[in-house]
C-alpha cells in the first residue's frame, strides 16, 4: 500500500492551482491518496477535537470569520459533510445556510444579494450548502439566463470573494467530487430505502441526464474561480471516510494560519476572589 499523503502534501494534491485548467475524471473521485479506512477514522476523531478547540478560539478572538463553500452534484455528500464534520463545532458559533431556488424577492436583486447577507460575522463559521456558484452552474446548464450574463459572473464572483477576503473573511471552497457510478448508487439508495425516500425528487433523475453538461460547468467554475485569496479544493468523495479526513485537514490548516489568540481580560485575574 502506498504511503498515505498527510498535511501539506495531501492539501497540495487537492488544491486547484489558480489559472490552471481543471479536468474532472471518475477515477479521481475514488482516490484515497494511500489512506486506510480504519486509520482515517482514528485520525478524523482527533481532527474533530482540534477543530472544536480552534472554532472556540476563533469565536473568542473575534477578528476573523471562516466561510466554507460546499458544492457538488446531486448525491455528492454536502449534507453528510455538514453532519460529519461541522457537528464537532459549537452551534452557537457555526451557521449553515442552504441556498435553494431564488425567491421572488431575491430575483428582484442582483444574484449576489441573497448570498452577501449570509456571510458569517467575525468570530463565526459560516457553511454554504450550495452557494453563489449556482449562478454559473444551474443557470448555465438550464439556460436560465443568456450566456453573456453568466459568463461575466466568474470575474464578478472573484471580485466579491476578494473583497470578503480583504475584510477578514477566510474562504474555503470545497468541491465534493463523486463518480457517475457512485451517484447512481446513492440515488438508488434514496429510492429503495424508505427512510431516505424524502431525499429523492423527480428532478434528481433529470439532473443525472445532464451529467456531462454539469461536469463542464463544474470544470469552468474550478478553472476560472480558483484564486490566491479563495482557492478551490477538489475532494475525492466516493469514500465518505476519506472525504471527511481531507475536508477537516483543510479546515484545520486554514484556522491554524490565522494565529488565533484568546483576548486579554479587562481586569487582573490575580485580584479576584470568589467567596
């Protein structure tokens, strides 16, 4: 068995180099970069403990926010990533926002309006389950707006994210990459297992027919919107246990880089006596 890639070595394999064209392949979706399932689960337990501590420190420090963007095809594992990774955090300091079809009010504004108001405040972690990238994905594939409109949005999104980054919002963008066969398996589970029926909709079957179109849209998103201030990471997600380790390792690196600190008290603790 190949030696498992860890830390920076693993992250460098997953990051999309800014300006580099990205091509997705089904084979890459099943890669575990040498990791063993049992070892990965042990490491993940330790990662979750550190993630919890760093989130508390982020909250106490209050100088930075962490925005995590999750994108994937249907069945890609966005919900289970939220459950497995982010439930290690104190819910008082972590807010998950799921972006559905725009409301009539949202459609009266520019496409970033509904997103900006959900950007986390300093001290908070915000998780976007889908995001502003739907406006270069579904609108492109389903021809909801003219090409000349959605094609401008890549640069607009990059500028938006640069502005957030320059205002103390650290952005981590994670594309959960699954193969077409794995998607078939997961969609069939939603049909065949009664407790998962609620997760299936007729639209899932229609979207699957658009697999190739969505793959092209995802590749353009990754190639054109991975930047120095907000890079994309392509996470092999056919195996959920590896996905969890990879996602958490990236989050830990970003939080460690912030050099977080607890604020100094406004009083002298040595003078306080509790009677």
